[in-house]
């Protein structure tokens, strides 16, 4: 899917990465980086400003995201890993794209519409709490996507709109100034369904139902054992498709192991406590070595700084090429 392509992805540093992020973003990107000709991976700290107001939190969360990719063994020979704010060209391109982006496009953005609908449901002013960072968020996202001449942008279904907007904005720019900005394609993984959290809802920081990727072995087991289940007895058959335990296991275990656990659910004779123990052991085996590397990196942040600085320097080379073409066309 990604062979010979330039791919791009970003992660907002809005909290400690959890298993939902691992299965939905980090592991797929690690795999993508093996296949693609080049992969740009940025920690979207500018995007995080709407959600996180504490400088120290954004900085620490940025380290956590970068350390997670490094601990999971992303191929750094073909990956450019950098901090978004270390490439100021993205802000310059955002300002230029503002002038070709219709306001109506921003009115249709999912994040903005969600806030408006929430405000209206409470009887408040439609734009209560809306700042221009939120409202123009898709334009900054478009600049991220267009700046590095990426071919493909892997996203979940809920993020597809951002790539579509980037294509629309690039189309408006190219119509006025010539064929300058490359329009990448969104790629939606077939297995991009949301990972359930401890309470069965989508695993999300906002729900407080997450399992941190690199929780200690002791804490990992405690959290897995907290997964909410129904009241079926060990003897009763159980529907694996309704089980958080099974859905997480399905994301990390081999096809053979997953099928074996599925049959045990269906045939009965296995309690949820045993199923949780099976899940814990699989998770712990998967994460034991990366956890050690992650803990090392978080205790040696200067090494993360070196990686991010090197990535930013490489990213800025491509960013400057794109921005120079844009500026030559418009000014």
C-alpha cells in the first residue's frame, strides 16, 4: 500500500499514549514506515494548544509521543520524526492558505460543528468558547499535509475530513496559481475501528478509561483486571464481539492465538478472570522490551531532543522547497 510513497502522519501530544493509540496509530505507523519510501511523523504540539494550556504538559507529552515511536522501533533510516513547532514554515504556509480557504469550508469542520451543536443544546451562543485556533484548525492541518509533498496520509474514518479539506484547499490554490501543491490521498486502514476502554466505551483520555502503553507491569495487570464485563459465569458461552478483552487481544495477538481465544469464549468453560490474565500476559510480552527502552528515553530526554532536532532539520529542507514555490507564485 505504501511502497514507493511519501507518507505523513501526526499525533497530538494531549496526554500519555494509551493502548487505543498503540493499536490505532503507533503500530500502524511503525509498519507503514517499513514499507514507505519516506515517512514524515510529526508531534503536533501547535494543534495541542487548544486542548492543553500548560507549557510543561505539552513538552512532556511531546517527549512521551516521540519516545513511544522510538521505543517501538520505528525505522529511523526512512523516518523523519520531528516537533511541528520546530518547522516554522508550516505557520507561513497556513497564513497563505487562509487566503484561498472559504469560510464555509471551516463551518463544516467536524470539531467546530460539534462545539456549536453542544452550545446550542445548552441554549448558549453558538460560538461560545470557540477561538480561532479551533476554527482554523483544518487550515493548519492542511499546511501540515501539503508542506512535505506527501502522497498518502493514513487516517481513521473520523479524520478523513482533514485530508479532504487539504485537497480542497490545495485545489483552490492550484486553480489560482498553477499546479504547485501536491494533493495526497487519505488511506483508511481496514481495521481502524475504535479500541474499547476499561468501561467498554471508546478508549479515550476524556473518558478516563485508558490503559497507558507503558504502564509498569504491576499497573498494567491492575488495569486489565479492571476491564468491565457482564455477569456470565465461567461455564457459560460468551460473545467475543461484545468483549473488550477480546477486542484488545485481537489487536495485539497473532491470528492463531486470537482464533483460539475466540473459540474459548464461544465454547464456555473460561471465566473473565482467566481471559483477562491471558490478555495481560500477551500485552506484557509485547511491551516488556519497548517499556524498558521508553523508560530509558524518558530519563534521557536529551537523546529525544537530538532525534527531534535532526528530524526538524530534514523536514525544513522539504518544507522550504514547497514554501519557496508558493511564495514565488503569490508574492
